[in-house]
C-alpha cells in the first residue's frame, strides 16, 4: 500500500501521465492537466520530494521551470500503463466510473 501513498492521488497520476511523453514547463503542465496553479505546484513538489519528478530551472528571459520524470519516475511507466489497460477493460468499457465485471 505504500505505492498508493506515494502516487495514489488523481492529481499525481494526471501529472505523471502528462510527463510520460517528455519534459514539460510548468504552464504546459497546467494547460495539459487542467490542474489549478497552486494544486499543480503542490503536486509537483510532492513528486519531487519522493524522487519521482525532477525540476530544472532555465535562466532564459523570462525564467522557465521544466519538469521531467526522474529515472525512478520513468520506471513507473509500465505500472501506469497496466493501470490504464485495466481501467479501459473494466471501468471505461462499462460506461461508468464504477468497477464492474
């Protein structure tokens, strides 16, 4: 159950899913995920703290911050993909958010 404590929120999974396609700047993540600025900042900080995401500051004008999955975060790809396959089969196919057989 520790894994769900680390990445178990919908916000974290949404951010992870977006980062699977490659590095993103903060505003790109905000638009791609639809998460408000404060919640996104908090979520990214939590993912950084457990070593799943990495933050890089570009000193361009204006300064930009980019986020990417760390090697630890990239290792989650298979698990996230498996969860998506499961959801497609059991949840989405049923036409509701309720798990059915």
